């Protein structure tokens, strides 16, 4: 896939600044924010950038390859797109835009249960290459229906979410009416009026909905009752007894996202899972927890021969990806960076963001004289 690159926005910070000017404040703060005082939101990225890398210049260097094998498939680069809920609120058709860009560039896109495109649409766009993240229902019947739909749409990987046993306390979302139940205040309406391009695109696309869940939501619910339905229907709390039937039913690769301790990774191994994504939900759940890069450096060497270890949360740039992989992750996932790109540039945002990350990551590899992704740990100081 040819890289399409807009030189007016050469890195993620430029995209973030453009996105902030282009979408309503309530949408931007939902995307950009963390929980409580946002301590862990900042710590995630700051501590990734404390990782130092060592170049080896005087060696027989044969060039680099970004290709990475993961679960039997060769991807064009060692990073993918994390699941994010309510993507279509941030920018209309965002999941479709990102799934298409991911497919064209041969990297994985993970669809959230509470995103704004349905399993079947993303499956068709990605031609069976997207992953599906299951937000665990309280009832086994709904769980099984969602799993079967993902299997029928030929998703190769199912991701189960472990780090939302309770909703994070996010003050900005409460002020903006994005708590459950949501509300649309006069202030939010004025914000929309100040972003006419977003408003027009949203009008043409239609209001954002939980489209994967639409068949199960009773018709005619107002916003208050929709919030009650979501609270009554889903439970983010996982345990071994909830994971076992999923492992039995799902014949593809099964990954758990949100683990941050050696104890939880060991349980994932014992339950026969294929991979873990070390994550703290982008700093949106536990403000006084560790950054993701800290437990990763303990988990990766201990479990690398037993289970595939990946990471998200705090990764924003190509150098961040390199530091994450050098610290032991086999693959990296980014969420906010891609949504900044789509919010800033619309339909071109997915491809542009992938191109930025590839260029940045490739430059780091070349500077280190590191030929393969698997060799990056040798460059960690």
C-alpha cells in the first residue's frame, strides 16, 4: 500500500492540535482525557519515553524489515489500532475509515463492542482481518450471540476486556454529559454550532449509535433508559468462570486486554489463552496505578515463551512503538493517535496516521541499525 502523507501534519501532535479545533469540545475531551486527575494518562507516555535505545553503527547492516508475524499472519508493521468506544461521535464513520486504512496497510484493527459500526460491516470492510473486542454481557445468551456473529464474519481474533470492572471517574465527561445516562446540554449544542464541518458530516452520517448492539436494544428508548439498559446488560468484571466458556466456544485466537500483573497473565496462560495486551485502558480507569511499560518489562521476559505479549496505553508515536517493542512487547496498539488523525483529516486520517507511524518507526530502526523488529530488545539500554 502506497503511503499517503500530508506534510502539513508531520506528527501526531499536529494532528491532535487540528482535531481539537475541528470537533466539539465534549468529543475532544472524551477522546483526550483520562480519569480523576489524569496522573496515569500522563505517566503512560512519559515512562515509555524514559526507555533509552542504543545504536550499533559499525556493523554489517543489510537494511530493515517492519514485517511482523502475529498469530500465524504476517503484518506489514508491528502495530495496530486499539478499540475505542463511540468512535463515530468523535468523527462520523471513524470505525469504517480506520478499518479500511488498516486493511489496505495490512495492520490489525480492533472493533469495540460499543463502537459505532457493527461487526458485519467492519468484517466486510476488513475482509476478515479485523479483531473484535468483547465487552462482557451479564447474560450468557447475548455473549454467545456476539461471539457467533464475530465467528460468522470471520474475525480471526477475539479480545476480551478485563480492565473495566467499574466505570472510571472522569470529571470532564460528567460535565459534558457523557456519563451514563448521557445528556445534551445547551453548552454542547453551542459547541456543535461552532464546528459546522463536524455537524454537517454527522448530519449526513446519522447520529452515532451502538450498531453492534442495536438488535438487542428495545425500540423507543430515550437516552436515560438507554443508559439504564447498558448498565443492566453489561458487566466488565471478568473471572476464570466467565472466561472458560468463551475459550470453549471461540475457535480462533483468544486474547485478554487490560492485564497489568504477572498473576493475571499466569491465569491467562492457565486458561489456554493465546495472547495478552498489557494495558490500563489508556489511563482512563485507575489513576494511581502503574504505567503500562513498567509491568510489561516484568511480564514479557517471564511469559514470552508461553503466551504472546502485546501492549497498548500511552503509545503515541513511532519512537514510542520502538521503545515498547524494545521493552519486550511483540506488538503495539495505539488508539488516540489514530482518532486524532481521523478527527483532523477525516477520510484521509487513517492512512495518514499509519504513514506517519511507519515513517517514524522506520527511521528509528535505521538509526539503530536494527534489521528486524525482533532484534529491538538488543538495543534497549
